[in-house]
């Protein structure tokens, strides 16, 4: 039972970290595209 809880917590932490990383990358990409767009205009 203990290992199951550990796995569950690990999986949860992994998902949260991935979601945060994805959001962070999207923000960086958006800013990069935005700066390119304003530069070309």
C-alpha cells in the first residue's frame, strides 16, 4: 500500500511539473513570436 501511495504522489508531481513546464515554454514561444511580429511591422 505504501509503494502505491508513493507512485501516486510521484505521478502527480510529474504531471504538475510537466504542465508548468509546458505553460512556461508556451509563454516563451509567445514572447519570441510577439517580438518578431512587432519588429517586422
